[in-house]
C-alpha cells in the first residue's frame, strides 16, 4: 500500500497571485522528484469545470445559497474523482482554492451560515482535510487591478472583496492556515516562505 499523499491549498482573494504561487510550488516539487499534481476549485474534473463556467459567467445573477450549492457540487466531484484517488496514490496535490474559499466569499461576504458551510464542506470533501493551507492576503484594491479577465465575482465591487479579505483573516485565526501578507514585488520571497513550510512536510527528515 502506497503512503498517502499531501493536500496543499493556496487561498486568497481576487488577484492575490494564487495561480502563480501554485505553479512555482509545483515546479519546486517536481525539481525534487516528488510526484505532484495541480488542481483548482471550482473545477479540476470535467463536471466541476462545467459548473465553474456557470459560477463565473457574468450573465447569471445567483443568490449566495445557489452559489453555495453549486460550489459544493463541484467540490464533491473534484474530491471524489481527483483528490481522494490521487492522495491514495501517494501524490502531493497543489490546489488553487478549496473549502475555506466559500467561508470567505459566501459566508463572511455573502452572509450565509458558517456552520452550514462547514457541514457541507465536510461532506463534499469526503473526510479529507488539507495538510497545509496558505492564505495570500492582498488588499482588494490591489488584487482587482490585476484581474485581466474579470468574472462574475471580480465584478462584485470593492466593498464585497474587502469583506472577503477580512473573512480570510478571521479564518486564519480559527483554522490551521498560514496568512502571508502582501508585499509589492516580493513574489520569490513569498514562494520561499511557502516552500520552507512545504519542504518540512514532504521532504525526508534528516536525523
């Protein structure tokens, strides 16, 4: 039986640089010969990618509760068809977003019950919890200017995204997550901070 892999999640608001940091981390893991894969939420598998299209399409106006159920449906497909089997195969998964995104967006910013979200997350994630979560804390006014292809969420306005970011800060206090504050032009330094923690998790210990 192979050793269970690790789930590493990179979170943050719009334009926080999650995708770039996920790519850098994946490259670093590959350099060390560690079997590693990229995933994203919503998405990662065909059905979840279809749901993603609906969630991000600006032509739809969705209630927060509708968003919640769509996100959780996509999450269940992602975990059931990708995360769980790949972890069982011993892979490290670097995921762009996971369960706490919905706490920040639909919970703190959208006004939905945090307890309800936590319950649905547990069901959709099939008992799996991230081994390590990073939250990239970038001011909303900075992050939104970085969005080259604004979607339905990026178009919700500065007040909404400030509430999202405040939600993430509260989540970092109550969940096992590493909060990394914004520093202009320090992409590599942020990556090194991420890698220093990930390496402790995935590299063999030197006794």
